[in-house]
């Protein structure tokens, strides 16, 4: 029997068999976000996943961004920055939450938000009541299909 967990890798959540988790993966366990700290192992026939609960970082307000901050408001989500200098719009505090942008360098993410601002405005218009009530709403990640189409 293969146990799967919700795992965040690079820029999306997906179900991953527990024994295929990698050190550094983020998973959801018991409604908490956990960093996998070592390879999973079997004990008594059950998978065990070494990990640490991810503590939320400080709230950051970046007044230097324009479209990025506006898009964050339109989707009702925060910015997650990574050690490699990339960022994406998501809220790990609501994991497994929704991802509202591709993972890009912050300057590239700003440009992405500007380029697709009208799509974000339309999303907000369609989902304003939920967003205003702080209810996360799924946004179909159009950039994933666009990237696949351009790599053919």
C-alpha cells in the first residue's frame, strides 16, 4: 500500500508517494506545513518522514513593487520568497493552498504581474466576494500550459 502526501515542489502542490519524498520538500501533515529533513524510511511497515514544522516568517511589506503588490491584493494572497532569489504568490499558512503565479526572480515576477494584470483583475471581479471574506479561491495556472506549449 502506497501512502501519498501533499507535497510542494518548486511551484506547485501534488500528491507524492511518501517514500519518494526528498530532503527539503514541503509537505502538509496534520494540517501543518513540514520541511522534510531526511529521506523517509519504513519502521514497523509504516513510512516515517523526518521533518520539522515550518514556522511562518515575519510579515514583509514591500512598497517598492507596483504590479506585484496589486496582484497580491487582487488574489488575496501573500508572497513567498525562496533562498534561491525566486518568489511566487501563495500563502503557505493555508497549505496546501493555491499558487497564484509562477516562481520567478522577483523582478521577473513584477513584470509577469504587469503583463497579466488584466487576467488578475478579471479573476478578482469573478471572485471578489470570496476574496473579500479571506476565502482562498483556486486560480487555474494558465502559465503552466503556456510554458508547455512554448517548449514543443
